């Protein structure tokens, strides 16, 4: 009798775990935008829409980037492709009049619905903050850490090319 109770409790716990796992799997992750963007309204909300096949981000942000007082060469400069765990990120910096005016996302993780959702939320914030800062010295987006790190590294490489 005690054995049947233990088995019944074990099965009940297992069923609850499975149901909980399925419920969590279908929830969308929370993306926290950087504090520097809470008071500004940006025009960069369609970053992923501008390039259908791809968008980007890059690797860790430990390196310092170009100061906002620097002037860049005009043109479009591609950053290196960076690993963002769930896929690669690559961006291109568009420089006009010596200033960073746009960032095109060439590649981003988009093979899983969660990755697509996260990147649709995070990439416009990253673009807006980088154009505002005129550098890759921007905050990482909470909930999109790997994408943010890869985006920042790819942008750092693109801006380095714009200085050469």
C-alpha cells in the first residue's frame, strides 16, 4: 500500500513537471531595454525589417571602442561575423558625413522562434543606442546577452575599419 502511494506521488510530481515545462516553453522571454533609451524615442525600430535574410550581433564587449568625438570615413563597413551561441551576428556600419548614421544587420540568430522574438526586440535598441553614442560603447540588453555581445564586437570591427 505504501509502495502504491510513493509511486502515485512520483507520477504526480512527474506530470506536474512536464506540464510546467510545456507552459514555460511557450512564454516569451522578457527583454529589458537599456536605461539610456528610456527617455529617448528612436527611429531604429525596424532594424530587422530592413534586411530580410539577416541581422547581427557579435562577441564579448571587453574591448573599448571609438570615442564619440572621432570622425569616420564615409561608406559602409562590414564587421566580422561573431558567434552569438544560437547563431552568428554580423553588422555593417553606415558612415555619412563622418558620423555613424545607420547600422545594417547582415546576420542574426533566426532559426528558433525564441531567437527571432528576442532579436526583434533587442536589435532596434542596440542600433538606436549605438547611433546615439556614435560608437560601439553601448549597454548589453538584458535577455539578449549573447546577441548584444556579438553585435557590439561586430560593430567594433566595422568602426575600426571606418577609422583606417
